C-alpha cells in the first residue's frame, strides 16, 4: 500500500493546524454531537472496560478527549493514538499525562497506524477520521481493523455519513446549514469548514458500512444516528478473514 500523504491528507493537516480554535468550538458547542455519542456509547463499552484494563487504539485521535471520556472511571491498560497533526498529539499527551497507562502517540495516517500496530486492541476508536479515506481505503480500514482486534473487542466508528439518497453536494449543503445555526460560528469559520468538507470529506451511507462490514467480518450496530453524524459499534463475527 502507498503510505504517502495524499493531497487530501495534507489539506486536513493544514486545516487542523490553523483551526484548532474552530475545532474546540465544534466540540464545546456539541455541533458534531460528540456528547450525544459519548453518552450512548459509554454504557455499551462499560462491560469491556470494567473487567480488565483495556488497550485502546485511537485512530485520528485528536487530543484524545473522546477516548478519555468513553473510558472515564475505568483504567486504561495501554493507549495508542494516531493522528496526522503534531499539535493535536501534543494536546493528547497533555491530556494523557494524568492516566496511569502506557502511552504511544504516532504522527501518521490511520491506515499506516493500523498496519504498524503490532498488538491486538480491546477497543479501536475512529472518531471523525475515516470519512477522509477513499472507498477502497475505507474497506481496507475495516479489514485491517478486524485483524488488529481481540476476538471479543469492538470498533467504535463515530463519523460523517451520507443520508439515504443524499449526494456529496447535498451533504455539504446540509452540514453548512447545520453549523450556521450556532452562536460564534463566524463567516471566516464557515469559509474554512466549507473548503475542508469540499476537498477532504468523502462520506458514504451507513448502509454501505453494513454491506462492507458483513463482507469483512463485522456485525454493525447503529448506536445513535443524527443524520449526517452517527456512531456505529462494529463487533467481530466468527468467520475468518483473509489478508
């Protein structure tokens, strides 16, 4: 596989390097439903987190806040975070300093992170990162993720999705309308977000993930569906996967 950073990846890096304040606004005002997803996912993950310290593989980890909120009140055994933005990884390190766990932070794209991960995780988290991949790489992500997971582990996918019947232009329009309704979302921010989603976002439908998941060894459960934002829980099924 070609692991070179693509133009789309480079655009994403520049976006997050220059717009961390915007990212903080998106999270703080729950514009991307982070808190909704966390509240729905935590009960589903509690059993895994309670029985033993879980190993997390966080792909597109950002500042690690999503993983830490999902695991709040439980001990993490090892945390591996992968992100293309060094600034985000620095913030992740600061947030993880209080955790008594083994921490590994890697500056690379998420497929590289999956390929190079030489262990098996209890929980793989991918939060608003996989939609940047091509359809071929999304399927590759599901195959590699299945291979890097313990038998009773799970993949948590929080991401952008197309609504049924929606095309990419409709997605861009609906996302921009949604964001414009929030206080503090300036014209400058709108221009930056529009450029980003127009050049770097390649969402597909939830149903497409069901189809790909069935073909690559996953049972897919929709945890919470907010239209163009959703949280999925993918769990391994019995059949073996070929590389």
